[in-house]
C-alpha cells in the first residue's frame, strides 16, 4: 500500500513538472487584456504572444473572413497547434471575423446573417475556439439593425460559455451617421460579452486627415465616456490602444511622386526611424502623444514595405511609453473591463515590461501599495514630471542627482521640448540630461559648480534642492518669523531659500530641529515634495 501511494505521488509530481500551468499570472487576476493578431506568419504567432510575458487573456487572430458573397471563409492562417498552445497557457483564442472594409462583403454577410451565424458557430465548435470577435467595418448607418441582429444570432448559436465580442468604432463625438452610426452600442451590449472600442485612428491615412495623434488622451477618454453614456455596462467595455503611428511628408510628394499622408507604421518602425535620422521627439503634454520630426538628407532613402521615403521633411505621431501609460490609467478610472490593442508584433518589446502593471494600477514594482510616497510617485509619474529608472522600477530610496533635479523641474514647468541657445558645461557632453540641464541654466534655475562644470551625477543635497525651487518661485521671507532650524544661519549661501521654502510649508526638518542641508535628497522625497507643490508648478507653466 505504501509503495502504491509513493508511486501515485511520484506520478503527480512528474505531471506537475511536465504540464504547463492552466493560466498565466495576469490572466488569473487583474484587469482583462486582449490583442489582435494579424501580421506575420502563423509560425510566428506563438512567439508574438510569448513576448507579452503573460499579459493577455485573449488573442484574436484573423481566422475568419466574410467573402464578397457574404459567406464565411476560414483563412489559411488557422493553426490548431497554436490554439492548443494557447489553451495550455490559459489564453482564449477568439478569432476576429472581418470584412476588411469591403462594404459589399459586409452588406451581403448581414443580409444572410442567420446562415453566416450558423457557419461561424460551426467553425468555432470544429476548431475548439473560444468564441468570435465581430469586426465588420465601413458598412454604414443603414445596416445598424442588421448588425445588431447578427450579434443576437451569434449569441443564440454559439454556446454561452464561449464569448461573443464586437469591435466598434470609437465615437467620442456621438456621430449618428456614417460608419460610426453602424454600431448601436446599447443594443450590442445586451448580446455581446464586451465591446472592443477601436479608440484609434483619430487621424488616418489620406490627404483629408488632420496631422496629429493616432489617439489623443481626449479622444481615448471620450470614447470610453460615450460607451458608458450609451448604457453599456462597464464590465462590457474594453478600450483598444494603437501599437502604431502615422507619418506625413510635409514638403510635398516623394521624388517618386507618392504622397505620404497619414501612412501607418508600427511602433517598432517608428523607433528605427528616430534612431536612423536623429528624430526630434516632443511629447504633447495636453494630448498625451508623441510627435517626431526628422529630415531624410539628400542621397538617403528609407523603405517601409513597398514605399520609399525619399529626401525631405517628415512628421509622425505615435504613442510612446508615456502615452501608453496615460491610457492604461483610464480603465481603472472608469471601472471598465480592460483593454485591447491593434496589433501584436507592432509594439516595442519594452511595452510588456510595464503594461500589466499600469493597467492594474501598479505603476512600479518596487513601490509597495502602502509605501508612504506611493500616491505622490504615481501622480508625478502620470504627469510625466518624474520617470522611473527603468520601465518597471522607480527606485524610491535612490539618491537624487543634480541632473535628475534639473530635468524634473524642466519637465514639471513645461520646458521639456525647449532647446538651449548654447551649451556651457563640458562635463555633460554625453549625458542623458544635457539638454535639460542647459535649459534649466538659461532659465536661471541651476548653476554649475564652475563656469564649465555641472557635476551632473553628484548627489543633490537638501540645500541645493531648496535653492533650485527658490530660483523658480522666488518666494519672499517673513523676517518676523523665527527660524526654527538649529543648523541654519544667515551666513549660509542657501539660507534664504531654505527659510522661504520652510515658511511656505513645503520643506521641513528632522525631529531634533535640524535641517541637515548637506544631506542628500531621495527620489521618493522629491516626488512627495513636487506633488505638494503641484498647484505651484501648474500655475507657473
């Protein structure tokens, strides 16, 4: 009997070691997250998902198309081994059914919607899929009711434990006509498990497109608000992020005669363009989107697919890390189900380092939920005034450097996109904060340790920090008030700054009455301080 028990135990242990876990970490807890798979070959799909580091609950590959006659076409990309691999990892496979903006296909599919719904249901069952995501676009307001009825039929024919989701046009302005009017949010919400709002293409490809963000934070947030206002339950709202940017050539067509107006390109390609042509990246603090300008010099070319970028002036807009993080705060703010994205393989590799953390309101892995400065760190990070030392770490107890102090003040005061008229300090030539340091110098916020030396990586002392803030706000001292710090006197070069900041209530001393001016400042302390002074910074911008 004992031998049998030991054999059973051994079998159990071996199975536990061999079999993969039923669910990934992020699919077990936290907010919902899905992404579409469209680009690349099926042999690379597993690799695309693996790079997300367990961040996905659902993947939506393009396995289903609506033909021009309105029939279902199971595409060549369907791979049963991939479906099995996803299931072993606890990830659902919910293919999207697309007409790819073919209006005739969309109309014919809806006209034979009952037969099409049965075809889809049969394919879902045959290939052991977990439901369907309906992505019919470009049809128009006249087929609004037919579209809703198609979703009703899918819910009728597909088992209730499998999901029905609908990709819907973002509608931040409440348009009732055109392709936006095709989606009856309220009625769709009654039959679908969730609506995946395509909160992107605020600008689009075409000469009639505005030059601007793919998805500003205003466009993104108002798209969520519209769904809520239409009566869609919050737990049925998923908002989609773009993993791509759009490019314009601003000085006319290419030398080959092609007009570049809102051309889409993956975020990975954006990063390559920036590096190749030394692009000037500016972050639009209002719209929370990144703008890049660059020049392709004479004699150079760059290839994107079948398009040749020839010499000239270019501008592109895309969501960088700061923009994505701003969007990832919205699901928690509105209490909705979660996020989606278009599309895998277009995101930068670093995206998945922070995506699930920020989606679930854990902004830095080294800042605990009950940490004394957690709220301040989150606020100043969201504002873009302070950044982490990496995608996932803030390093709250790390000593603040002189370079960091200058850079934080420059960003908080809205001068992040400024360019200094000259460069004075020789010891910052290759430093990451060189531009910010020189901007801060020209604005009168910082001084060097000599005319040519700034010493950027030296610790920022408490008296230097007080002086930095005093140089910005020029607070006056109430001479009638008693100076409470025992280690401060009027002969000190930092005396006025320390006293002024203390009288305003922004800086304090230690319990024994000392200020300790030579002590270093910590990153968490800086976050707390500038958060207390947030109104001052906002007014000074």
